[in-house]
């Protein structure tokens, strides 16, 4: 659409009308024939859309200009996407392969940090294609904990994060072992060769607003489709198609076991691993149908390598149940009032990936 046409849509109000119509249409994702049809899960579904709207407005409008980049978060305590990790602090940033960038930071005490360049977004053709990856251990860090990274399409000396001409966003993961005891890294980014002004351009704003609801429908639709595929192994945790996970923004250092869970009020899900691999960490989490982690601010919905209790032989047993089974089962994961949803077991930098055994039992038979 031409610049003149976009400006006319602003003047006659059709831009806003089209936005409202497409936002209404996005609500049909919640009403699919395959989604849960009870009031609780559909209420969560509509809340999910409001959260995606908040995220999409920030992504497509407030933090959209790669010439003037800033870090923001596309997944946090009150807005979540695709089985977000309760142990993570996520940051995102708009970039472009047409420019070069410098990231300045302080490593804090966080044990794991990865920075990736990506091309694309949820619901777009090709998904979020990885175009560059850098981890904390690969960085040259000064004695005072500070570091600098150059982000560019051409190789640079020192700390360099690759891009391709198609790169259009950054994704940062910082993974805690214990949130209360660790300090996350601080990051600041600047464009080294910006062009133009940061003043609002009406025709560009029109394009940005048009993209807002596409992100909402694309993200919701993608993970609803995932959930339908996960139904075939309900209450099991097989390994996923790892390339599929990467296309949705996954980290190449992580091995994913996404799945679907469903439990009656008198049932519990027992998850067992006979021997854990050598790895930086692992974790297990419980999420709702919309693949949002359950509210880890108030409920015990995840466990990791450093918080888990192990058997004398090094084995692991996790119990997912609607009520606390007691001290004999220290790795209890609460369903937080849910009867179904998604779940994820992930290994980070593991040297092998042992099978994960699951079984559903009556709660009274634990």
C-alpha cells in the first residue's frame, strides 16, 4: 500500500476500524473446535489474547525501530508465550542486518546467558530462524565483570554476534538457578550507524498497527496447533522435533520435551528419570492450555537441577498433583487449579538425553 493510501486510512479513520475488526477476528482462535470449551479455560484464553496484545503493541510500535534499539521483554510474569521458562529472564530487541550494533553489559552473577539473532516472528513463514548465537562462556569479560559485543553481518575481532541480512530481532535468555540468590546481567544496546530521525512517520505507524493483530493471531494459532499435536502423547514426555522448537525461538543449547497433560481431581502424574545427564541445568514446568507457564509468583509449578531433591541413587521423581502429597514427595508440582494444559522438560547443554518415564496413578495410591 502506498504512503498516500496509508495516510488516507489515518485521516478517514479506516486504519483504526480495520485494527478493531482484525482484533475481534483474533478472538476466534479461542473458539476453535479443538480448544477447551469450559468457562475457565476460555477465560484464560481471552486473557492470553489481551496479554499478546500488550506484547504486540510493544514489539510492533514502541520498540520497533532498529535504528534506535532498546531491550524489552516479550515474555514475563504477566505475559507469556510458548511454555516460557519460569527460571528465565527474557529480553528482546529490534535490529536489522542493514546496521551494526554494540552491546555493553555487566555479567552479574547469572550462571547462564545466551544472546541470539533471529529472522522472522511467530506465525510467519519460516518462524524465527536462528542467524547467530553467543553464550556467556564464549565472551571475553573484563575483571570488573563488564563486556562489549559487536553485532554485525561481517566478522569482528573480540566478542562478535553474527547476523545475516535478514536478521530483524535479538533474543536474550538469562537462566537462574535460584532467583533469590543471583543477579542477572545488565545490557545496553546502541546502533553504530543510525540514519534518519526517530520522529513518528504516519505511513510507517499505519504499517506497524496493521502488524499488531497478525502477531496475536499468528502466535495463538501456532501454539494451539502445537497443543493439538501434543494430545497424541497426553501425560507422556517424548522428545520433540528440535528443529520445530528452534523455529519458534528455541535455544540450540536446549533439548525440549513439550507435551500435554490432563488429570482428574483424584489423579496424579508421576514423572521419573533413572539417571540425569551431565548438563548445565534441567527443569520441568507446568503450563496451561495456551502454553503459558502457571503463575510461578504464587504457586510451586516448576523444579530444576538445583532445587530438586534426588533419590539416593541419583534418580529423580516429580509428582504433578492437585494437592500436596506430603514430605515423601518433595518434588511436588501444583496444578494451580487446572485440570489440563501443557508441560515441558528441558535439558540445557546435556551430554545425553535419557528417556523420561511417566505414569498416571490415583492420588491415594501414591
